C-alpha cells in the first residue's frame, strides 16, 4: 500500500514538472513567434527596397540573418534583465542594506517586538492574537513603565538630494558614510528609509549619547569637502529620540476611537505601535532638521545670496516649506533662535489644522491622520 502511494506521489510530481516545463516551452515558442512576426514586418519597412537589388533567395537569407541577430540580442537583453531582477530580489531578501552595510528596517521592527514583550512581561515564546495585543496595550499602565526604558532613535541625513545633483555615486557615498559613522560609534544601526537611519537603544540617556557621537563623527566623512565647496554647507545628520512610555501614551489615546481601533486591527497592532514609536522620534528629527535649515538659509540670505539661490529649492521642504519672505524676516531678526522656534511651532500647528480639516478617503487614511495628529502632541502641538 505504501509503495503504491509513493509511486503515485512520484508520478504526480513528475507530471506537474512536465506540465510546467511544457507550459514554459509553449510560452517561449509563442513569444518567439510573435517576435519573429514583428521583426519580419520591421525588416520589410526598413529594407524592403533591397528586394529590387537582390534575388529572392539572397533577400530571404538577408532577412533571416537580420531577424536571428535581433532575436539573439533580445534573448541576451532578457537574460540580463532576469539577472538584474534576481539581484534586486536577493537584495530585498537580504537582512543587510547593500549601501550602508546596516541592517534593514524589518530587522529593527523584529527587535522592537522582542523588546516590547520584554517590557510588558510577555514570555518570548508566547504568541498573542491581534485582539490580545490590543488588550495588553490598553490595560498597561504607562506610568508603571520606567521613563527611560528603551528608546528609538531616528537619524535623518541632510543634503542627500543636493549631493545626488553631483552624481548618484556621490549620493551613494554619503549613505556609506552614515553606515561608517554608526559602526565607528558601535551603534547597531538600521536603514529605515531613503535618507533615514535608526537604532534601538537600552534607554534615553544612551540614545542621546550615541546621537551626539554620530552627529560629531558624521561631518568628518569624505563627502564633506564637496558639499562645502559646491554649496557652502557641511554634512549634517538630524536625530530624534522617543522612549517607550510616551509611545504607549499616544497609542492608548488612539485606541479610544472605535473606528481607528478597527483599522489598527487590520494594520496589526504591534506594527502600528512601532510606527507610532518611530514616528515620534522621526517628528523630532524633522524639527531638528528644520531648525538647522532655517538658520542656514537665514544666514546665507544675508551673507551669501549666490549659494542661497543654489540650494533654497532643495532645502525648502526640510524647513516646512519656508518661503523667501520668511527667510528674509529671519535673516533680520534680533533673536533669530527664538523666531525660528516660533515659526516651527506655527508650521506644525498649521499642519495639525490641515490634517483635522482633511476628509480621509478611507479608514486607512483616517488612521494615518489620527496617528500624525497624536504624534504632533508630543511636540506640544494641540
């Protein structure tokens, strides 16, 4: 009985493989047939007048040689394309980002999950459903969590788009420099996005110390001289830090909205919590970037209008869309630092008001809006 079952399984496996191979062969033959048909037509359009100069046999031979050459080129190109797609897929599946040499964002989220279990006293092997995770987050007393318990650090690299203007190879070098800064400071880092990097530290004090070490070391990397020479700015990395306790406060406020709670269940509570936690740090990194950019633009507007005109388009977005009129006013301000803080507060307040007025297209967008509105609270925007 076992032998019959085994032979039957073997037959089915062979049959499936054969059918798959046959199907692939059919697809290949059909593709080649269509390609030949199109090439035949193209040859007639390009070289049809040869038929007057050559006899039929010579003309057909010329056509066949030309078509075969085009097919071989197409197959080589397809093979190259397949190889490139394979490399891209391998890169996606790899745990390490190729340029920075740091781990990928997904690896940080896995580690965040482990730390959340540790903080909330959940056994490592214990598997919770999405509803159970919601209950855990809802019932947890945020005040009982030590305030300095684990912190997420988000680092936002400045001027990547400026450097890319000088060639993407130089932009790649800037990303490599970030990875080097993380490694030299013995910080386990992650590539969080295009120009964003992250780390998960034991506490807020360690996060602040590592942040300062990275900020101090990063400008010393090799790309710095080019930025200074071409645009009058120096490499910079803006960093924001958020601890677990404040992320829990924000997340619990979000759970009070029943519609949002349903959407959180769809998105997965743990992933949504991690997005909020990293989002707080990211907002702080954005504020740091805006301060730095507004100060640089105000200074350049007054002292170096040529470089100001070269970089304003690239720096405007990171400065909350600052206008030329606002830059001019900052350049003349007696207490520039105070005026920058006031302008940042106004820009964020406007952002919050626009979000509240916005009509979400669906529940997913509604969740994203509420998430950002709640995160803005951590910066005093209410």
